[in-house]
């Protein structure tokens, strides 16, 4: 029997079960080093992050800042923004990678397949005709031709907050704190 080694997966396999390590999404949300944390864009209620262990190049996740495990636990504002960000992610992936399809999905709970089951997140995975090859089928291994940092560099400019939103509207811009005392409409 042949063996194919993927030592980078060990860090994931062993880190998932560490006690006291906290939520990886909450750490990324609180962090200030977006490139190091693979955070591509920040909205008011959600952020977009690259999957550190992607299914394909360009595998993104849209994650609420609030640590909630279910859709019912999220605010309506967060859910609406999540869908607006999904539109932006679709546009960015189509522009950067030209996929022939895109999967959007959530796994709510460990038994549903969630690797991180206590913090809601929406997967956005670009797909191409024939992207499942012998390595995936026979060896259960994905071959990713681009590094995470190269993917970050390709997608970051497309998700900076000035891209298209639903039906030609502008998508939510990255969160910029308002000056103290200023209302949402810009007045005092």
C-alpha cells in the first residue's frame, strides 16, 4: 500500500480537540492582524475569512462576530448581512477564479459535519467541472495549486467593501466605527 503524507493536517487534527484553546473564529474576529488570521473583509455583524484547511482554493467562510451556534441565535441584521456578503463573495470568486459552480453551505452541529460546531459560519466553495480527481477519490486528499497567502492576495482587493451587492446595490462596507455621538444617518 502506498502512503501519501500531509503533515500540515496534523496541526488541524490535534488542535480541534485542545481544551481551553477558545474559538478560532472569535480569536480571528478580535485580532488586529487580518492577513495573518486570513480575514479578508469585515462588515458590521460578520467577517469573511479563508478556510485554513480548504476544500478548494478560494474556500471562504462568512462568520458572525457574535458567538452563536444556530441561525435562530443570530440577529436579523447579521443574517441579512451574511447574505449580502455571500453575494460579494460569489462575485469575487467568479472574478478571481472563474469557477463553473459555487457551493454555499452550513453544518449546524457536530453530527451534521461541523468542525467548529459552536460558532455559526457559512462555507463558500468555488467548484470546477472535474475538480474531483484520482487524488480525492482514491487517496482522500485534495491537491491545492495555490497557497493561502496567494489566495488572500487575490481575493482581498475584491472584498474590500466597494464591490457589487444584490441587484446592483453596493454591498456593506467594512465596519468603520462612527465618531462618538454620530447617528447612522450621519447627523448628530
